[in-house]
């Protein structure tokens, strides 16, 4: 039970750190879009902001899939088809959590 508790706490800590990092990146994204409206943004900054926006849309898409009826059946099918078509549906913050030693059994 102690091992489970340690793993659980470590996973929660990594999840919290990921959410804080996402929050910082979202603030940078919004600042970049404000600079874009003002006309003082570089192409690199705009590319980073657009990348962050794509990550947000991935998060929203997964959230919508989770609340659909029959999601335990449809989600594996959607991920299988996305993999076949080389479409990345999983947000980066989740990928950083999915190390083998951090998985909850």
C-alpha cells in the first residue's frame, strides 16, 4: 500500500507541475496574440503561440470525447484510427506523464 501511495503522490505532483507549466504557456500564448494585434511579434513567437493553441484544442477534443455516450468503446477506436492516419491526438502534457515508471497499476 505504501508503494501505491508514493506512486500516487508522485503522479499527482507531476500532474500539478504539468498544469502549472500549461498555465504559464497559455499566458505566453495570450501575450503573443496581444503583441500580434499590436503588430510587434516575431514569426517564431507566433509559431509557438499557434502550437500552444493546437495543444489546447487537443485537450478540448479529448474532453468532449470523454463525455460522449459509449466512450469506453469509441475512444479506443478513435485512437486506433488516428494512429493509422498518423494523427496525434494526445496532448504533450499527458505524454510527459506517461513514463513507464510513473504509471499507476
